[in-house]
């Protein structure tokens, strides 16, 4: 569940579908802190010891016999590499790569050295939780590589950071900012398929986190993107809106043919759609050969008439409970 603060409002949005009766949880402290600091703060402020899966995972990892090998990982826990080292001088991109890689490999080696785990976590979850503390350093590395023109390596580092952030704080401001930086990098690469997939993902995550569509995305992230990315986002949003429109279903019923001189054909048309809210929101246009039915949130329905109708004698009734418009038509 993501939390967004806007002035005096707090917006909580679920990151996935929520089952009926399922408990919703929200973190009480800064999830970027090491587990010892989180546990200490929670006990001092709220007088309880957190036993969530992530806390249990890190406590088990750091309490194991090989925990001493975690030193490079702990040194980069939720922090960037200083730009100037007292012995090495200004940090070069290659040195930054080495420090991040060393921290990542150290954590992976400790994870693999465990004999067993009682937590029952999936391997990919543990791997992302290991990378989560390295997100600031990964972003620092990705920016440095992008400035050096190494776009492929920059995208790889940013993608690691995005996956790790998604595993801990999905659809948060941090997660979507990392995603936007990844999109900026991908927009400069020639792979159009990857670029399109990233724009689509960014739009979907923005819609899930903040609501709205293209205009919200454009205000938050799109204004930084190349024109090609913004144009593609607008095109994809139009496709999504078309897919989201409700379909108007219809069926002609009780078609009665003339029974004698002076009699006209009579037919009843049943038109239904979940987008129908009231008779005032439904637009009906008629010609002797065709009817057009439209409503906000629905695709227009063009309906051929079984015979030429007298548009001056059309009669309509609407059932709000059934979301159904009934049209009585007579032949001319």
C-alpha cells in the first residue's frame, strides 16, 4: 500500500488487488534504515518488536555465522558512495562500479552460505530485499554511467534499483522516480520496443499510484521526457481509454409485421450498458434506417433498423436498476 501526502490530505492506494477481509498494513518507520535501527525505534516509540518478514530476513542474515562478510554491504546501506575518498581521491566510475559490485556480491555470498531458512520466502524476494539497501548507490552509479554515455550499463543499474524499490515500497514516490530515470535512459537508446514497454509501464504505475491518466503523468514525469516519449504516452493512453470504454449491447425484439391495410411494422429495441446512469446522459440520434446510441464512458453503438422507422413516433423508457434503454419504433 502506498501513501502520498498532499497538503492536508493523505492518499492510500493499494499496490495490488485486495481480498475481502484482508488486513492492510503500513510501515511505522523509515524503511530505509538498517534493521537494528528500525527495531530500536519501533520499540522506543510504539513498544513492540516488529516480526515482519523483511525484519526477520535481515535479522537472520546478520545473525548467521558468515555475517562478517556483509561489511561491504553494510557500508553502503541506504547511502551513496562519497564523491571523494581520502586515499583514492575523486571517485571514478570504475571505482564506483567496483564498490557497488563488491557490496552486492558480499550479500549474495552470505545469502547462499545459509544452510536453511525458516521464513519460507521465495528466492527472488530475498534477492530484491538484499538489493534494497543498495538503491541509493545503484542510482548514483546509474547517473554516472549515463553521463559517461554508457547507456546500457546505466539502464541495468537503474533497473536493479527499480525492482528492489518495487519489492519494498511499490508505487511509492521513490519507486516511480527511479522508473522515470530509467525511462529517460531508455529514451536515448535505439531499442524502440524497450522504450515503448517502459512508457506503458510508467503510465500504468502512475495511474495506479496517483490516479488519473496522461495529464497526471505529464505533470509529474512527462515534462522531463523527450517529445517522442510524451507523444508515445499520449498514444498509449488513448488506446487504454478505448479499451476501458464499456460496450453497448442491443437486441431487436417483438418485430411485428403489418397485419392489414393502414397498419405499420412495430418493433422493440433493448439497449443495455453499465455506463448508462440516467436517461439524461444517453444520447439518441435517429434516422429512418439507423439509430445511434451513445453515453459517457461507452463506445457508440450504430444500430441498423429492421425496417424504415418513423422517427417522430419513437418512444423511450429507461430502467436505472437494469441500466437498460427500451425503444419502441414504428414503421413509416
